[in-house]
C-alpha cells in the first residue's frame, strides 16, 4: 500500500507541476500574440498568395506578395511562417533582402529607407510540408484525405493554429489586408475553391491548373482557405437586403443529391440572419458553402461543411430539447460567423468570445425566427448543461491565448440574459444590426463591444460583463422567507453587481421584477412559500 500511495502521490505532484507549467508563456507566444514593434510600423493593405499544392508528397511551394503602407520609419519587419515550413527568399524592388528566423517568425532587414506614407511591397517565397491536422478543425492544419472514389480531398482549417502554419503572413488579427488575391495551382483533374470570386482558371503545360480567386473585402488570416477536390458545382441567387447575392455550392459528386437537399438551409439562414444582424457583409465576394473533409469552419465567403448532410450537430441536438434537430448546426453556426468573426473580428484572441458568444446566440435567434420566441429561448437555455465554468471566458492578452470554451454556451446565455435586461425585442434587434453597421469590416476589442452595448441599451452592463466574462462565478439570488414576505440579495458576484431579475413567488404566482444588490432587501408579499427565477436569466436561486 505504501508503494501504491507513493506512486499516486508522485503522480499527483507531477500533475500539479505540469498544471503549474501549463500556462507559462513562451517567447514564441509573445511573437505570435502581441503587436511587436516589427509589426506595428506598417499597415497591411494587400496580399497576393500564390501556392502550388503537390498531393504526391504533401508539399507546398509558393510566394506571397505583401503590399503595405509605412506608418513610421523602421527597417525591420516581422513575417510569420511556422515550422516545418520555411522561407526561401525575400525581395523588395527586385533586390534580395537578408532575414533571420526566430522560432515561427522571420525578421526581414529592409535596405531601402521606409518613408512614412509610402506604399511598398515585398515578395516572400516559401516551401515545405505544412503541419498535418490531427483532429480538424480543433487541431488545425492541412487535411490530406481521399474521397470514396480514391480521389484527393484536401482542405485547410487553421483558426487556432494560425494561417502562418501554411503561408507567410502577418499572423495577428489586428491588421487585415483591404483585399486579397489567391492563386492555387493543383493537378489538372482537381479543382480549388477559395475565398471571394473566381476570376479565371489557367491551364499550365505541366498538367496542372491555376485557380485565381479575388477577395474584394478585408479578410482575416484564418479565414483564408483552400478546398481541393473533384467538386460538383451549382449556384443560385438570393435576393437579400442589398440586392442579388450570388450563392455557390460545392460538393463531392457522390454526395450531390444529399448536398442539394441539405444546402436548401442556406437561403433560410440568410433570411433569418439578415433580419437579426443586417445585410450579409460580403455581397461583393458572394457566399459559398463548400464540402470539406472535417466538420466545418467559418472561412470568409467560403464556409466549409462536413456535417454529414443531416440536421443537428452530427445528428445530435446540443440543447437536448429537440429544437436543434430542426436545422443543420454547421450551416447555421458557421454562417453566423460571417457577421461575428469575419465582419466583426477580434483584435486579440483573448477576446474570441466576440466571435463565439454572438454566433452561439445566433443559433437561438435562428430558432426563434422560424419556430417562435419561446423555442429560441428554450434552445439557448437547454445548452446550459454544456457550461463548465472552468476558467474565465476572456483569455490572456498578447500571448495568443483564448479563454474558456464557455465562450460558446455561457456567452450565448449571457447575451440572452442581457436581452432580458433590455426588455424590448425591437431595440435588441436594432442593437445587433447597429453593431454590425458600426463595426463593419473592423477588428475590435472587448471594450469596444461592451461599451457599444452599454451605450445603445442605456444600461449599466459593466458589472454584468465583468461577472460573466471575467469570472467563473454564477450569480446566486439568495432569499429567506419572513412572516410578511421574503428578503433577498445577490451573492457570489463582482462588486457593483445589481442586475434586475424577474422572479415568481410560489409555483404559479405573478411575475415580479426585483432589483437586488449585495445588501439584503425586503419584499412584502403574503403567503410566500418559495421563489423561482425566470429561466431566461442565467443565475442560480437559493433559499437560506
């Protein structure tokens, strides 16, 4: 027994040491996650990514032309490219430039004086075998797979890992190119689908073809994608708020009938989300839904899909209410990111909740649009069972670290709670639409989103955001019965938390709005035997 106990003790000590070390950030984390001096002095304006994909040996060879504006004079630039990919050369005005590697970043020494206000460009050439995704899209990278007929089925998914895992770029979301060209060369029997609109296809002498895509709008790095396969293609036009929107679909021929049936969800999604959030943000680039060899991802104007052509999340209802089986989770959720991730993009991954909380709530809003307000509420409330409260939703700034996965279900329930505080559905809708208009094609901070919601609602939401985003504590409405009614207060809350909440006294009693604080208050109400909180508020209730 002593030996067993000693072994267990050693294991626990080892685990404690690992946990203590787990969040010690590295030099690579800082280079990736912060706006370094070598990034801050130049404003990214345009990329032309040109890449040749060779499936026979899983290699990439290509170049990226980077156009930028000089904000202040400096002679050193950071370009990110993760190992095992490697940078081959860098040129400016046809002249080769020296560079050195530091982990997953390269620092280029510019010999030409960088004058403020000037428009300049670099040409970066690179090659290598990119990181292979083990469990996409969560463990990101390149996916080299085969379809049922043995043909290549290749895709990228790199939100967490980073775009620099397969192409050289300024791999921080604070700065997006204003537009982008993407040229992808593949074996002649394959097709590439990337972001934006297909300008042309060039047939080359070496039995390859080059697909030239152009993105007219700003685009975040992780939103750039490749999808390479023997695709079947069809399209339609959706008449939306800004006029005709081209909608293109790509699926493997063996899945053509299933895809045509399931992809009918797209116009329904567009109708609901344009109602709630405003016009689709990328009319100039169109909307595409592309079959991929993994579950799916919100690539801008090129949403990827691998949900098996069935409703729910891989056939399951995450809310356990039955409502999640009435629509296709991947089509709805990943497309919701076109508004919250691709239109409004976080500046630092610590604020990833801006993407995921609003998009999680978009699932409820979609449900509400088609099945009624009680159904939408039932769906988001049902998802509370998935909340872990393991760590705060907001992550650590400047080191490329996001917060808890609770940014999905807890974040969605936070927004649903705030909606109750707003108390006006039209005002709530205009707030969401106004947010997408105010921050159209912008990168933002948590403070900007929080302040916008505070200003537009006219409510003091600061303690609410602090409570749900920055702690793991769920507010508890404590109460104790008295001879003439009951006393109540908030517990387990941040300083200043005074959120109003709607309650019901006794099982079938009338609803009443309370305004608790951390101090005990008294409500006079005869014959009270119990208190329940309106389930639309994400709080707990406890009798003392």
